[in-house]
């Protein structure tokens, strides 16, 4: 009985801790909104970042607000990073938030291109249909769709064998064929997208000008400069440094602290 009571007490305390944390997150979020409404953008950013640190999961609205505040401050790298996080599947953005994030991301992108031209800095190319396709099929829902199709095809094949002549073979065979095709095509695309992202995860250049060097270390020669807000791929890792690649093939090393990885936690 005493043991049962102690377990209930622990569960009660855990529940209270969750409620307390939710209250703290809400308070920080409200402070951020109030500061943003008053035009105090630095205070808004500080409050939003506090809420994000305390939040156990991901909030599309919080990432959107944080990215939009950074955009108003002219910090294009951090604005791009947080607006893209708002659009990731695990953030579960509503249609309104997703549309607003896409709109703000487009505005920030235009500023990135103008700044890159003015600073003679490198930047990524605009996203293509291939980028959009890989991002879509890499979502976990496509993996589950492929898996469900495969299991359903296997189940129907087993049932057709059990029913023998009583099953409409032509119709069942056609359905099995469609399910197998979905499994192979969707599963293949999903696997390719997941492997590609795992091998070279995407990141955002956070500072206004990211110096990319020939090797890990500030003593190494600077090869080129990347405009903040540009998309990069991480192809290797060192001690506090990442080897990055631009879409046009340019590669070099940059400090890990100056890159915002978009890979899901």
C-alpha cells in the first residue's frame, strides 16, 4: 500500500511539473507577443527563445514568431532558420501559419539574394521541384503509407490463397498489383529521400557573412563567403567544425555554432 502511494505521489509530482513548465512556456510566449506588439524586437526574441528552450516539442507558431521577429531585425540567417523550422512536419503548422511562414520566407529570400549580390557572397540557388519532391516524400507519413500498402498487399495475397476459387481473382490481383506498385514507388522514393538527408543534412548559414575555410580552424585560409540565410549541406564533421557544400558544388569548413541544422531532433 505504501509503495502504491509513493508511486501515485511521483506521478502527481510529474504531472505538476508538466503543468508548471507549460505555464512558464505560455508566460514567455505572451511576453514575446507583448514585446513584439510594442516594437521591442530584441525583448521579443529573448522571450520567444526562452519559450523555445523550455518547450519539450516543437511549436510552429513559436518558430514563426521567432523567425518573423528576426526578419524585422534584419538577421536573415536566423529568420530563415526559424521560418523553415515552422514549416517542418513535426511543427504541425496549421494552414494559416504555413501560408504566413511561406510568405515571410519568400520576402526573406529576396533580401538574401540582394545582400549576396551587394556583398559578393555565395548563396544557394532557388529551390526546384526536385527539392520540393524530396522534402515531401521524406516525410514520415509517406513511409507509413508505403508500409501499410505492402502489408495490405501481403494480407490480400494470403486471403486470396485461403479463399481459393471463391475469390474474384482478376479484381483481387489488380488491387494487389496496385498496392505493390505503391509500396515499391513510394517506399523507394521515401527511402532515397531519408538516406540523402541522413548522408548530407540541410543547414542554414546563420551569421550575415559566413566565412568558409579550407580546413577546420580559424587559422585556415578563407575560401569564400556565404550569405546568411543560404541553404547548405553538411558532408563531414570535425571538432566544432562542419564541412559544408553549396548546391553548385563549392565546399569548405565552417564553425558548427554558425550553422543551424534543420534535421529533426
